[in-house]
């Protein structure tokens, strides 16, 4: 395996590794600014591959912030390894994640973020959005880069295989196929449908992102607002009806 690096927006780099056993891509996103920020660390066992991808962009020791969406191995499994080589970089995550997991898991104190708090990294600033149970866990939170309107959307729009780095159409259809296909498999219902699911997605759509940076699958450039609203419809249709069963 090796990491493929693509600039999907100005100074926003997609570091992507296709894992043949899982049959999906694992994507990290590096925003290169005065205080470089990385979204997700990838698996601990894939650290050397991810590190080489990061090293092709910057010296990893210069990382200043290490973000992730929720406590899961593909999101933050290699967090301790990144902390060891990036002496200035704390983990940045939700208050829940810091208090419940990272304060114990990480070897350095995290920087917890409140909902709607901003992280200034230089020319750009990141807005943190607490999104409990979207896409998965109680501690979930996502980042929106406001300057060029890139939304680091974690597992939202998940689709498998090893597709192209960036597309300008079809991302909702790919996500729909993945959601429907997973309903009969062992990993069904990975995203809980709660009374807050649709309102959370509508809040994210209101950001009007221009680029969607997916953790698994092709990133998308286009009308992010419409794509998120269409995804909300797919989730309502496929998962909403099962919430009472």
C-alpha cells in the first residue's frame, strides 16, 4: 500500500490509501497554513504509509493541530504516533471526546473545542461543529474551513472501492448505493437515526461548502449545500423508517 496525495482545494491535500482487505480508501486531509492542521490520523498499523504522504507535503514535525471527527481507529488510531513526532501539536476534538476518551488515551492533553468555536491556523480559520451521532458517535464533531469553504465531513457520503480523488457529480448517488447496500450486511446501521439527525445535516448544509472532503471515497467539488440536503433525504428515506421498528 502507498498513499496518494492530491490537492483538492488551495493548500488542502488529500492523503489517500486504498486498503485492499477493507476494499475502501482511508483519507486524511492536511491543510498547509502557518499552523498546519491534519484531519484524521488513520490506523496505527498504517502510520508509516500515512506519514510518508504527509512528509511529501510538509515536515510532519511542523504539524500544529491534529483533528478527528470521532473516537474510532481509522479516525485517530495513530494519534499517539503523530503526537510523538509533532511536539507542538495537540489533538483538537469535541469536549465530549476530550473528557471521555482522549484525556486518558493520548499522551498529551487535547484542546477541546466547543460547538461553533473557531481555530485560527493562519490565513484560514476552521469552524468546529459538534454533531453528536452524525456520522456515528456521541463525541462526533466536524470541521469547516471558512476561507475556501472546504467541509471535512468524515464518514458522510461514504462510498467504497478505490475511486478517483475528486469528482464534480454523482457523490449522492454513490452514498445512496453504499447506505442501501450496507443495510443487509454486518455493518448495517452504522449511523444512528435520531430526532436530531436531519436538523444537524440541515445545519451543515447551511454552511454552503464548495468542497466536500470525504474520509472514504472521492472528494466532491460543487454545490455542497444541495449535496448535503440530498443526503439528508436519502438518510431519512432509508434509515428513518426503521427507527420505530
